[in-house]
C-alpha cells in the first residue's frame, strides 16, 4: 500500500485481532472471499435502481450480482422477496418504517433497557420524533420471559401499525407465535429485527419468524451471518409490502447501492447455505452455554438467567462490584474485547452501566469449542476478581495470546 500511514493502522488492527479474543456479540470475522468481493472492482460502478430497472448503463454484471444476492437471501430465509441494498441494519429499519407508516403512527417494540435497539424508538433518535413508539418489557429479568399479556394490553390500547420483535441485548428466544396472534387481533404488521441472530436462523439453530407467520424481517448482514457490514429487508410473501419497501429504499432514502458490498453479501449468503454453516450456528449456542455454566458456577448474575442464543448479559457490578465500563477496560488489557451494557432497570448511567455483554460468534469462527469457551469465561472472571493485581493480569494476557495463536483466524470457512 502506498499510503504508509493507513497501512500501519491496518497492520495494527490485524495484530490486535490476531492476538486477542473478540467477544462482542455483534462482531465476527469474514472469509477471504467476502473480503475480496467487498474490495472488488464493483466499487467503481454506480447502479441506481434495481436489476433490469437502472438509471445508468453498463449494468450487465451488476444486475447479475444483485439478482444472485436476492435469490440466495430468499432461499436462505424462506421468503419471496428480498431487498439487499440497505447500507446497514438501522437504514433497513428506518426504510421499513417510512415505507409502511405515516408520521404519528404507532410502533410497539422492545424497551431499550430490557434489550431493544436504539432504532426501536429510543427518545434520543430522530425517528422517535416522527413515530409514536410504545414498549414492552420482560416480565421477570431473572428468567427473561417477555410479558406477553402486557404486550397484548398495550397493543389493544394503542393500536400499533407495526409490532416489532428483535433485540440488541436480549439472551433468550421470543415467542413469535404469540406476537403474531396479538398482531392479528389489532391488525398490525409483524416485523422482526433479526440483526443479531440472522446467522442462527440461517443455520437453523433458532426459529425463523417467517415460520410463525411474520410479515417482514430486517437484518444486518454481518454479526452471526458472517458477511460484510450491510443490511437487508426480507418480505415473507406480500408483494404489496415488498414494492412499498423497494420504493422507499430507492429512491426514498438511498441513492446508488454499494455494488461491491452487495457482491460480498451474495458470497456470504452462499456460504450460509452450506452444511458447514449449520454446524457453525449450532456450535455458537453450545459455546454460549459453556460460558453460561461457568458464570453460574461463580454465582454471577445473568439477565434472563443465562442464554438461549449467542450472547450473555452479566451484572458484574451487582455480582463483583466492578462497573461495566471498568470491566470492559480490564478485559481489554488482557486481550478480551467485549462491551459494557445497561441491564434491565439499571440504576447506573449508560456510559458506566452495571453490565457487560459478550458472545461466542467470533471465537466459534476461530474453531473454539465448549472447553475453550469455558476456559475463556474462567479467565474473564479471574481478571475481574484481580483487577488491581498487575502480575496476575499479565499472566492472563499471556494465556489469552497463546489461546488466540492456537486458533488463528481462518481465511475461508467452506
């Protein structure tokens, strides 16, 4: 690379990833094929519009690559329509809202403090000024059970146009059938933001909301799906909804799609259709359970009592007297990357919360099994219990580096 400053920064990040363990649930590694597609010559091409309906010439190969991405996405998630142009998950959610709602309409979604996402209507977001967001929560944070009776009561009272399932920090599975029943009762569209678990759905490790009658799925294409940073919107069977969404994505919100990114999405969808990916998705869950077991042994409180998916949300302040921010910094020092996170009804502030959020997608990509994940969990807890012991932290850092070198980041997965 001619730009030596950027080259140095890239090499620095490569070394960090090589010698450390990535436990942020929304992060993962991509294959060399995905990287090559994302850095391909398609980045040079403008392709406003959709396959067969472009505003520029020279679309022979862009039409084919986007059509292939759509075809693979529909096959992977068992739906009739897919829009693969959204630049990420948040734009996918916003495009869906704008396509189907009028300003002032109501959306019923999960409360951020109980696991929801900013784009599900947090007051700090712009969309919260345009639409009326009402919320549902867990009935009991110790079990993670959603209060579906309260959801039904709120739905009947507020008559939402969309009932939104999905989360950013919720460790259990949702009951999609119950949500569909409530939506039918009030005449709402069902929308699932599956950004975090799209790979688990694709790998048939967890339920697909479409199997229970959901209308729409939005998602990122990275995280558990192991693709490039991007988004997509899937529609189970309604051509009417699909047409409205397409029109809102372009020309409503975005200009030209990033064709290099769409090529990389097509590659990752192809990888996710293989038997190897199904094994990977199931191993993510096994590895998360192995970490849960260690945290239970050490009597560290976990929101939801544990995990049914890829992530764990632990109350380290309540259990160990270490704040989430402090825990994030301490674990960074020993080569373990995760994120501080608010927990349900957290008494602390967002920038210094009580919890940490971590998960197994990336270390599972490296080949970790239950034994290694249990060891990582033990080292995490040992670090937090010895926060002022410099020698102990240095010893743990060496162990983490050795473990990372034993399981190098693979170039390809299939």
